[in-house]
């Protein structure tokens, strides 16, 4: 039986649980689209950002947390699908040199991971922005104050992105 450290490494390498550095990177990436609707809502719904800063920061942090979970779920799902479709480099392609084969495999894995994360960021950000605009303008509209509208529409759109990514996760047998 493999030692616990090896099992943890395998789980981390295959992406089922994101390491802390990757979680921080996802949260930092989610902060940008979470903040973009604040600019729009401050102009359209006349939200006074200095007066509503606490509400906007708390809502923005919650949106970024939910979006970062959606990023990870979809990146993992996409990487699993890409690994199933791609062909890793063979030893014959590097003339049997073990060091070159290991480097080629690492490069292949890094390329798959970059493609999966890029797709996840693009797809979830597009889904989030479209959802936040739809909920913010059509569903909630002027029924609530602007900062509450941002919180509701942002969390609803991020929640939808998370639900969508969990549905994709279930489709691969998670």
C-alpha cells in the first residue's frame, strides 16, 4: 500500500483538491470580474461607493469565493476531458532518453493544465458577467437599492456558475 503522502500527492496532482497556492490564485483571478459590476452599478444605479463600501467589499469577497470554487471545478473537469483526448509524448518521440521524456511529459501536463484553467476562467467569467447583468437589470432592477442589487445579482450569477461547474463535475463521475 502506498504511503499517505503519495496518495495526497496523487490527489493534488490530479486536481481533486486544489493546493492553497492555486486557491489563492483562483481567488485573485475572481476578484477582477467580481469588481467589474461595481463600476457598472455605480454609474447606472447611482451607487455611492464611499457610502456602501462595506456592503460592496463583503459582497465582492463572497462573489470571489464562489467564483473561485467554480473556477476550480471547471478547470478540473476540463483537464480530465483534455487528458482523455490527448496523447502524451512517447519515449520513442524523444529517442528513449529518460530525462527528455520526463521533461516532455511535464511540458505536456503543464500545457493541459494551462488550457483547462484558461477555459475555466473564460467560461465562468462570461457566465458570471452575463448572469450578473441579467439579474441586475431584469430580475432585480430598481426594486432594491443599488448596493443590494450588486450583492444579489453577483451572488446569484456566481452561484449559477458554481452550479454549472458542479453539474460538469458530476458528468465526469465525481
